């Protein structure tokens, strides 16, 4: 690639700009806080991230356009730019994948290019949800836990092992606050409740119309479960969910000493 080619590319019309936002701080990720890679380099991305983690730095989120054979451009504001010259003719949608690294949950989506109004900037904002290893600030209001799924050979009386029984890709939502995330590879999740107002807190307890918020668990192959989730502002809480082989769902509160049916 000659030194003149990047300049020539930036003179073409913009097809899509993608911005990444930290789901806890609600701040955009800046240049240097993430990677934007050519789809071919994703083949060696795992080795690069492993090397980075070995020197003690957190692995960074990595954005790719997996269906396009291009090297993304990142502008000084931190937007990843895709130009019309990069997109085949008659392309209506663009796939975007973000490997979240050490701090964020992975994200993938398909962006409809025709959905942007003519004259508007074609900007897609991806809010990255924190992984359990995210360095939350002191005093954060957090909901942590695991989702376990037992098989036919598992004894419900045996200890639960995240590496064996944890289920990835399950959506966990604080319903009334519209905060959602997905469980990671060992079934673990974390939700941070930010931006609470005096209307949301009564005597230190998080309330919605006088009641605790609802915590919901769901996925394509599991029946949805919704439980009342008492929360205290500024503290961490643990909610575990278990699906037995017959589909029976139970949950465990950090203030309880037994599994409860939903």
C-alpha cells in the first residue's frame, strides 16, 4: 500500500462510522483503547492478545468487519470508518464484530446501511457491557452471579463447577432499568446500576414504585426466569441461577441459605 492511498480513501463518501462506548462510564473509547483490525488479521488476534496479557496489560477490545477484506481506518475521535469504496455495490448490510477483550463482553451485530436517513451521518454506536473482571469504582452498585445448566448425568446435590456447568451467552437483565448483559464462558455475569437518582433509592434500597427491581434470565434454549432482586445502593450482590436437567429453574440470593424455586 502506498503512502498516498489512505488519503485517497478518505476523500470517498462515508458508508459507516462505528463508535465504541464503555457501558459502565458511558464514555467513548479513545484511540489506543481498542483495536480496529483487517479481517484477515483476526486469525492471529488470539496470539496477539495472549502476548499482551503476558506482559501484564489488559487485552483490548478488537473491532472487525468480518465480511469485508479491508483494513479499517480510525479517526482521531475514535470512530472506525468504513467508506463506500470499501463496500461492494448493492451491499445493504454490514456485519460488525467486537471481541471485548479482558474488560468487555463480546458484541456482534448487522448494521442496515439503508436505515440511515439521507443527509445524516451514518453512525453506529456500540455500547460494550463490562465483563466480571472490569475494574469498577468503589461504591458501585453491582449484581454478580452465574447461570448454571445441569445435564442428565449431573447430580443436583453435587457442587456446581463454573467451568463445567456455567452457560455462556445467556442474557441477564435488570428489567425496569433496561440494563442487560450476557454471561461469559463460565456462566458468570455482572450488571452495574449507574445513574441512580433520589427517586430510585428509598432508605438505601433500590426501588421501582416501592418494589425491588426485577432480574430476568433468558436464552433461546432456556425458559425465561424473572425474580425480585433486592439491591442496596453502593454494594455488590450475588444472584445465582440453576437449571436442572428437567428444565426446573432455581435461584440463590446472597442473603439466602438455600435454592429457591422461581
